[in-house]
């Protein structure tokens, strides 16, 4: 087990049932993330374009919690997805 994996297990306090499988999965994740980063580097011309495309990819992920959040700073705490009841 590498130092990073040992640190992750120590910080979370979780028990690893199958250490070889955990190490293999962590290594596969590392290789996949590096490969995805290299692929993105080949597809875009510069860092500005990469940031723009990444923003388009992240926007739906951030929009969903914002749309369905129950309260936001300055709100009354009512659910924003339903119209307010008239009294």
C-alpha cells in the first residue's frame, strides 16, 4: 500500500477488507485520470480552451444542486422549486 493510500485509510478510519483489490483499484484510478488528462490535452489547443470546455462539463453538475436546494443565503428557507402558497 502506498503512502497516499495509507493516509487516505488512516484519515477516514475505514477498514479495507481486501488490500490488494484496494491497491489495484487505486492504481487503475490513477492511470485512468492521467490518461483522461492527456487525452484532453491532445483535444484542446491551450489552457483557456480547456477551462472553457471543463466549465461546460461541470455546469450541469453544479446546476442540479442549485436548482433543488431548499435554502440559499438571503432566502426564506422555502423550497425554490414550488410556487409560494398565497394566504
